[in-house]
C-alpha cells in the first residue's frame, strides 16, 4: 500500500469520461481523479489518494491502517510544526472566504479548520512554520475579489496533530463585528451557464454562486449561513449538495446555491387567470410586456413596475397609475449595445454600469434613431440606465432563440409616489393591484426591502445620488471611536445609520417620512441594522428641526436614552469629512448648499459657508435672505420664489417675465402684501430655492411635481450648452453675505432681451461656481485653511461640482466632496453620527 490519505467515494461524477469521483476526505468532499485505478470504484468504496489521484481501492480495515499511519507520521513531525489561529475581520461572509481559506490550506498542505463567527472568520492551521507564515500572508493579500479585509489577528496555539482541513459549522454568539455583504449582480460565469443549453442551470432564474447573488436582502442574522437566510426553506438537492461540498467547485459553500430541482419557483399571477409557473410564467410575462402591459416583477430587494420603455402608451399609463408626475423613470436595457444607442458613455461610466453593484447610472442622452418613449424622462437631458443584475432580468430581456421582446424596460420602484417599495408578496398584490396587470414573483422571501441605487460619474469619480442595493450595508471607517449610537437622518430621502468604535453603517434608502408607512420602514430598517451589526445604541441622534418626523421618531423610541440634535448643514459637512477620514480636530472651509435646513436663528438655511469640524461650526457667510412665503407652497411653485427674489433685487414684476405671467393676479396681490409685511413668511438663504427662482425666470419651470425638478432641468440645459468662460453674472460679496441681487437683475435683463434659457442656465452655473471660489479664497485669507468640503443636495449637480472642483484645485485648494454617500439628505445620517457620537 503506497503513501496517501484515505477517502470514501460518494459518487462517480457525470461526464468527464467517468474519470472523476466525489470523495469524502476528513469530512469534506473533494473531486478526485480515478483514471489510474484498474477498475472504477463504487459509491461507498474506500480509496487511497495521493496528489489528487486515487491510487488503489481499500477495504475499511486498510483505510483505518492508512489513517493511523498518517497520525503516526504527524506525531513524529509534531516538534517541527506550529499551529496558529487567524481571526479575520471585515467583509468576509457571503463572499467565498471560507472556500478560499480551505483551498489555500490544501495548497500549502496545512491541516485545521475554518468557521464563521459573529466576529468574522476564524481559521486554525497547523503545519510547517514557513507554510503557516505564508498562509497568513495569503489571507491578507489574496482574498476573493468581493472580500474586504479590515484586520487579521494571530494567536499561537498548541500543536494538536490531525489530518486534512475542514469547514466547520458556524459558531459564536453575541454582538456581530463582521460585515454583511451587499447584494451582487450576476457574474460572468453564472451568465454563461444561464445561456448554455447543456448546463443543468440553463434558464434558471435563480442561478447564483460564491461570487454573485442575493446577500443583504436575504440575511436574517450573522454568522452568514444558509440557515440564517431566507434560503433556509429550500433544501439542497443531491447535485447542489455535491457542489456545495466540493472545494474545487465555484459553489463551494455558496449559501444561496439553487437549481431548478431545489431552488425558488417562479410564478406569474394575473387578476383573472390561473397561475403559471417556471418557463410558462416567464414566457407569458415577456408576452405581456411586449403587448404593452405593466408587470410587477419581484427582484432582489422588492418589486419593480415594468413596461416596454419604447411604448408611449404603456409608459404614459404607468406614469398615470403610479401618480409619478413628470419624475423620470429608470430604464433597464438588455446590454451595453442598447445602452450605447440611447446614451453617451465614458469609460468610467461604463465601469459603473457593468460593475458588480449595477446601479442606475445617470447618463447624457443621445439623439437616438430608436429612442425610448418621450414620457420616460420628459425634458431631461439625462437618462437613468441600468443593466440586468439578476438572472430573472436577463431572461426577461431574452436569450438567443427567444421570441423578440422589449430590449429596454422601464423598471421603477413598486410603489405609489412617496411610499416605501413593496417587498412582501401579499402586500404587493394589495398595494400594486391598481397599478399592475400581472405579478411575476417567486417564493424566496425578501428580508430587507432595498431600492435600486442611483449614481453618476463626474471629475473622475462616482457621485452617489441614492445609496441602496449593491452598496448597503457596507460601512464607512471613521477616524475616531464612536459611542454606540443610532442616527435617524432627515425626513426626505431618509436613511438611518448606526455606529460604534471605528465603524458607521448606513442603511439602504428608506424614502420620505411623510406617512406611517415611511416611519414603519424606518423602524424595521433601524432594528435590522442594529441586529446585523451588533450595535446597541446608547444614544439617538436627530436633526435640529423641531417639526421633523425623524426627530419625533427618535424621541418616541429613545426609551430613556439621550437624544442629541445636530444642525442640518453641519451634518452635511461632517459626513463629507468622515468619509474622507478627516482627523477629529481638523477644520475645513465648508459649503453646504441645499433646499431646506433648519438654522440656529430659526430661518430656513441652505446657502451656507462654514468653518466646520466634527465638534462644531462657525457660520462665516451665507446667501442673502429673501422671504419664503407659505413654506411648501413656494417649493412646489418656483414662480413664487422668482417673485420673491425679484422683489428683493428691486426688479419690477414686469409682465413679460415668465413667473409674473404664471402667477395668478390674485395670488400676486397676496404675495405682494406678504413680502411687504413679512406675514406668513420665513427668511431663507437656500441655494436650492435660488436655483428654482432662476429656472422660473428663464421660463424652464413655473411649477414642479417632485423635489429639485426645476434645478435638474436647468442643469441639463447648462450641460448641453457648456459653461461660458466669462460669465455675465456675479454675486455681490459682502463681509458675511453673498447678495444674489446682481444675478437676479442680470437674469431678468437677459430674459427681457431674448437670451435663450440654455445660455441663462450656463451663465448662472458659472456664477455659482465663481461664488464658491471667491468665498473660499476669502476664508483662506482669514483662517489659513486650504481644504474645502462640498455638501448638500445642490452638489448632486455634476456640472456645478466639476466646475467648482476644477476652479478650486487650480487655486491650490484640496477639495473634499461626496464619493461614498450621497451629498443630499440620503447621506446626512453619517454626519449626525460623527457629530453626535464623537464625544
């Protein structure tokens, strides 16, 4: 009998000319070449394995002798061996780390085991000192591509001997300190199998592997194992189990592993017809979409409402049913070729579009010969585009040989405007009943509702607009220790965040908190985030605004814990500082430009220049105050803001100015009295409201149906025109106020002179960028600071960010702007955390 390790044959693997068998060795399945044996073994036979080949067939007694011999050899060499425990922290669960640890140990001839724990992954290895040292190096530098290592702790252990390396059951309890993986788009290997008629997962809507598939949206708890996910109810078939146990297989310990025999089942439901399943459900859904129907499609984090993006009637019907107003729809295209027909793509934008996160990317539209319906994104220069990120989406787009179907689908959140996304099947039937003609769903539950992420690319880097699927719940590393805390964010674009130690975890996009459903979504998201991260908040942090629903929620859920309040714009800037790793005592010149934020003087702020750090801020300048009459009424009707700015600038309400014409005569009379007396008005320094006023003056928008609509249209006009190098507009700087009066007077003169809206938009953007530079230089002269931070929703404007960043850099400033979290209120919870929990 030659030297080797004994193993027991489980099965002869199909294909491979009968040369491969799955063999259980030391508790784990391995693929072994049996071609050197004189006769093929049977399942249950023992074989002696050497260097991956079965050398001879053994009986049970011989197998026992071989194992005893190995133990004897191991004990004889024990004095030269070492044993070490590695505790690996970071994003190491759900990303193929245990299989990587197993294969690496096998390559280095090390024994031991690897397991998931609440704190990460723990590996114990034993072998020659040089091999153990090399193993530690590979753990740090050779981890799977989806892993993110934040630390590796080592501990010497007594040598125990043993043979083989195994993946042990997960263990441990208590607070989690590992990182949960976001959901990952379908990988190239799974896509290839999905399209291969010879593969057993051909056309399987739930194909996944170690490198792709659902993660965050199906996790109940950590450690990450199938039993802790919503896949727990789907027992693996024998074929999937063999892949799951095979270290050489791509699905080795892939928790969401599935196939047509054991995985989730696809179902199509219509209001009046019988349910359809599997391929029948899929083909009927594609037929319905091709015929102009609206289909609710269950994805990773919730339902989409889908229709043919090139069908004017279908898109208009969906817009009407969803009460969408004029807000743009996102479009899912079949592939890059279709995307290039519709939008302009740079290399950076293409990387975002095709990466593992697959967000919606805002891209400049082409004058396409085959455009999408006009009502997909009316009046917008950009189109939100994404690629299929689940196998079901790929199948909806169609595989070779499928009947022709839509190559571009509107894919919008399954909800009415302002509601949280529907994720539960019965809830979706109830809430989407008036919106959808059919429901394409499956029986894998969604644990965490998670909308699509939205992003754009400018100045060589990503600029997030909405951070959710594919990004959440990855943490931000902060430069100082945080008291365990929960920050509840703002009322619009709400996200919450928890923090402890050097980590802050921001939730997925929750939405607006203007009704009970939004507040319930905040409650469930905060609880799940606490459970997943193990953070037990000792305090809650909220916005200074006394009327915010989020602030009221914090007080209602405090349960005796302190509630700290943070000024809105301070939080915007602190979020930028935190994601860039600014030190605890560092201060910057901060520009916080947005639509609405409660100021310490009771005014509505939003055009603020601050000297700011985590511990406090000093307001050094702001946009000049004008009266905001009627609160939200002036937000929904930009012509009111235009009239306010005209009055403040001393410009008569000439009838040829578009906002004057748009405002009914009776309303003009009321506004005239309000502006004169201040009754029903609050002063505002909001840059967002100034954008609205200029858009109304230029004739772009007099009323809006969604937040920042006028500003977005204005940006699109300016982007297509290009910024003029010598703008005709300029603010008048005073010691602590930037007076917009000269800009308003110049805009009004241009409108009366027949200057096009695009030119006005370009000149205005250049003026705002110029104001930022002048105020930054003024602050540098006074303080010596040379770092500028840009935060707040106005800095979603890619044109403004690019212009300001370039001009500031040319003058020697270092510019910090959001790259990990949105500049809008979707990123404000991080700022609340680092301000409120840093003491």
